[in-house]
C-alpha cells in the first residue's frame, strides 16, 4: 500500500498523484510512528463525559498489537518480491515507552 502522509492536490495531471507502493516494513514503521505521535497527543485520562474517547494507553495498546503482528511476520515470514513483502528479522526491535 502506498503511504500518503500529506494532502495531495489535483492539478490536471493524474501522474502527479500516483504514489509507489511502500514495503510492508515501511508500512509497519509508519503505523508505529503514527501511534507514537497519537500517544504523545492524547491525555492520560478522561472525565466521565468523555469516557468513550481514546486515551494514551489506547494508542500504546494498539501499537503493541501492531508491533506483535509485525514481529510475527518478521519471525515466521520471508522477505519476498524484492523486499516489498515481509520484514527483515534483524530490523524488528521494539521498545514500548509506558507512562
């Protein structure tokens, strides 16, 4: 899947909007970095009127789940299609920063 991290504007040429496919490793790295940013911007707790909204630990829990999936792919999968699919095992080192 292509990673698009900024707004694209159409200026008449569709070729300007085409983004090359990202590797599976780049995709998981992007997801984990976005969840780090989300955790940094979320409050530790919410009051009762906003109890259904995400808090810092929500983002950390989601990050741990995504990292677990990435680790499983790295350990049990193989890198294929010139690195497009799969994650290098030596790349996957995760540190969870708990509050």
